[in-house]
């Protein structure tokens, strides 16, 4: 007896595509950098085992905490909640803490990476949307610098200007080969632009004349409706 299967169209709720894009970006820009830093930590712990077992054990203990944090982050994404780090410490301190995680995890062949976080002027109270977007862009930039650029120095700068929060990340790494990245790049670059664009702002990635790369974003304090 032959069975017939009828496949009906799936009715998706209003806003489904936007919500899906948000979740995918959050997984890439939120959970992705957390896990990438954990991988760097595991590599550092493996190197430490042969010369500093106690140091390796301390690092592994921190990694265990961070992976528990990754589980919390995944739950946050599923429930569409705000990153806990922002509620606990605010944008600037959360960025400084994340930058500190990278200090001992850059591949040994690249040498240590020093990250300076600077705030120019006094930042006004930021909306949740602006804080989350700035935090995601900075984390994505930093993890890419740590993994791929070979940079020794990196500066993260935040300041208010003409109704926008300005965000700049500059490193002294291998750079972009003398050309700015195209409007559509990899997943991380694309999500940076999409996140900034969703708020009515923008994001550019360009080479630095002295070598390295500059990522600059502007996020309006008054987000678009």
C-alpha cells in the first residue's frame, strides 16, 4: 500500500526573519567570542603544563568558570535577555574585563597583547540597545585581533560626539593589505555592520597607514524607531 505524504507550508510568525538574524548574530558575536577565548585559554594551559603546573591549574579553573558563563550566555540568547556582564559592571568595565581575559591567551608565537581601554569625555546614560551593540562589536573585534592579527598593541576608545557613541578599535597587527574591507565581508564584519545599522548608525573597517587595522562604529544615543 502506497502512502502519500502531504507537506504544507510552514506559517512563520511576524518578525521571524528579524528574530532569526538577531539570534544568529548573538550566537556569533556573543557566544562565539566567549568560546574562542576559552580555546585560546586551553592552548595556553597546555603550554603551561610542562613548565608551570600550578599556573596551568589556575588557568583551567578560570576556564571552567568561563565555560559556565558560556552556558549562561546561551540561555540568555535563547530567552532574548541582556548580557549579564553589562548588568553587573556596565559597558566600560565589562569591556576592560574581557580585554583582560585575552592578556595571557594570545598564541605564543605572537607574543603578549596589550589592550588599552580609553573613555574620552563623559558618556551619557546609554540605552540597553546601544550598550549591547557596542559590547558585541568590541568583543568581536578583540577576539579577531587576538586570533589572527599578530598585534602587540590594541586600543579601544569610546567617546560621545554629535549625538552618537563613537567606538574605535585600533591594532598594530598585520593589517588588511592596504585596502579597506568590502561592504560585505565575513560573518563577524557583516554582523558588526548590521548591528550598528539596526540602530541607525554604521561601522567601517579600514587599514591604518602605519600598519594594523581600525574598526570604527557610530551608534546614535537616540535609536531609530
